[in-house]
C-alpha cells in the first residue's frame, strides 16, 4: 500500500469476491472490510468476532513479517467464507506452522496458532512469489 493512501479494493470475477491491497496502517480498515463482507455473506454475528481475530492475526503477520504490503481476498461459497492473505515475503517452515501452542506467558508468536484454532480450515503456501495463507470459515 502506498503511504498515506487508502487500501485499494477491486471486485474480482465470480460471486462476491473482493480483493484489498493494504499495509500496516490500513489494518483497521481491513478488519472493517472483512467484518462487513462476512456479515453481508451470511456469517452469524456470534461468529464474526472469532473470524476477525483470525483475519487480524494473519493480516498483521503478512505486513510485519512479509515485505510490508499484502493483499487480502475474500470470497463467499454456499457454506463458507474463504480468506486468502498474500504477501511477497518468503519463509522456510520446519513443519506446518501454528501447530505448537505458544509458551506460557508468551507475548508474541501465537498468531498462526490462534488462527488455526479459529478457522474451519487453514493452509499455508510459500514459494518464489511469496506466501499465501488460506482460511475457510463456516457460515
């Protein structure tokens, strides 16, 4: 995202798919965007809070551990909402991330562990074009 500019949203082909480019200062707007999208596409209010925690953890990781800018793509299916967060950063995991709980009294390093517990499904892809975290949430 360009400094001082609002996140850039574009409508993607297909049913209600949205993509938003963002940087660290844009995270509040990203959360608002995701909450509105989830609500408009059938997520019960009781589930939106956990959805936003997972989205916040993954989007924050993308801009703080990636290259400072990222994209979030949301799309609705008949029984779930899918969230893809992509950044240009690279990482070499020793194993599937977010499977080990954080240490007692940890103050960081728990984002993917939290997201894994809140999402119905989660996958991680990393390669020469960056890293993508894909989460599914039942509606």
